[in-house]
C-alpha cells in the first residue's frame, strides 16, 4: 500500500523559504547552545574517573555526592541509570584520575635505588620501573631476587600513593626476570572507599559494575580526533556528490549534512544528554544515512532531467521528491522503530546512541526535502542559469 498516491506531485518548493528559515533558526540556536550552557561532555573528552555501582539498598544521588565530596575529590556528577532490576544503579563521575605525577614518579625511582650500580645505603636496587597509564600499578624489575618487605617499606609515607590492601601485594610475577607488581589504590577504589565511609553500612557493594578512567590529555586528543573525523567525512562526501552527479548538487548536500549534525547536537544539549565517543559514532552514522537518502533523491532528479526536458528546476525537484517520498518514509520509519526498541529497553550508552540516531534520522529526512534540494535549486537558478538546463553526464 502506498503512503502517498502515485502520480501526485506535492509542492515542497512552495514552502522552502519557510522551512529553510526554521532550519536557520535551529542551527543558530544549536551553535549558541554549544557555547552556553555547552554540551555535557563525557569522560572520553574531558578526562576523569567514573564508576558504575548497583547499590544494595535504596539511596539518593544527593547522598552519594555528599559521601564522595571532601575525600580529595571535587563535587561528583551522579547520574541515575535506568534499570528495572535495580532501581538504585548510579554512575558516579569525578574529574580526578589516578595518574602518578612526574615528581612522584621520580621520588619512587629514587626510593627504589634505580640504576645499574647500587647507590650507598641501598640493600637492593631496581633496574627498571614502569608506571601504568592508569596509575594503579607499578612494575619493578630487580637485578637479583627481590625483598618484598623492602619494597613495601619504600612506599610507606609516600604522598599520593597508597598500596592496595592484600597479603600478596607487592607480589613476584616473574621469578626468572625478578619482576614485581605493586598494586596501588586507584581513584575508582578511593571512590568506593569514600562511599563506604559516607553511606550506611551494607549499602555499597564489594565491587562496582565497571570502572573507567581517561587522562585529560588523552581526552583532548580524542575530542580533536572526533571533530577531525566529522570534518573529513563531510569533505569526502562533498567530493563524492560533485563527482557522482554535478557540482551544483554538492553544496546543498553537504550543508544538509552539517544541518543534521548541528541540530542533533543541539537537541542533545537541550535534553542534557552526554556527548562522548558514542555520540560521535552516532553522528557519523547519521551523516551516512542522510547522504544516502539525499543521493536517492538526487538520482531521481537526474533521471527527470532527461524525462522532463523543458520543465523548471523547481518542478523537477517537486516531482522527484514526490516520487521518492514513500520510499523515504518507509525506510526511515522502519529504522526508527527498531531504534525506539533500543531506546525504550536499552540502558546507558546504548540508550543515548539510539536517541541520537532517532533525532538525526528525523533531521536527515527533513533536510533531504527542505534543505538539500531547495539549496540546489537556488544555486542552479543563480549560478548555473536554469533557463539553459543541461543533462548531467551519466556515470
């Protein structure tokens, strides 16, 4: 069954200035929101530590924040995770990370008597010390059999470093290579300890569901790489459209894609959703989906160039959109229905990923009709002299 009668032509171009004006307002508003209040960036981009905890008894986000604040942590961001099986599931995020500072690393190396020759006053000496990027482990290699009590004593009273509790810490992990692992309490461990001290007994579980961290420098690199990936994809899509069809088609298609990305991010800011690497993956997916929908309509416009010689470009656009409208709505609605299932029953990043795709797909269908082709018509009329239409070269 056809959603729209076959052969009927809808006057999309008659409302183009109204909808392009609405889109312009939405884009300007989204750009303003990027600066104020700004997106809620995830740990992927700003760095920090986050733990996801399923508390064993009901607790509020305010109680969690009060328990963590004051234990060498800034005011945490506490996010409730929707979970029907456990209504007290939260994501706790702080800006602090476990990375050991350079001065502390040098102090540790000094205490471990690092060097091939044994300095005065050192009963043992290490030949190699490696620090994990997460600041939760130190790997030490000795020249001979290590003395674990001597190693443990070297970390006593060291500011900013605390050994993880356990009889087997430090431990020898390679007897042949005289290698010792020293486990340190990470920021995730410290968060759990702070909550155990600040919340009633029995509320905090023994272990979190997951712990993640990322340094601020790595977060900035990921953020820059994400922006570059979006820009590069837009450049290559513009080149593809120009090569595949005609130069007049490329600007409208790329502006429509930029419109989709900006409006989607603006909607996420309004909804106070987190912007992270998952969001970037969703935006790239949206760009691919939107350009596919636009290319299908462009193909029909190119076919109608031959079939409807002598007609105005606006008429060609109206006819082409009308002929592909059923296909556009059916394919988009099918994809959105699947994504709605992920959004309704999914949790965490999966829910945010689905929401981003739903917003982007709706914006993509809208931009294909009211942004890409109307802009192409404007460019054709002003710069390509539409009164002398030429059939684009077939590929």
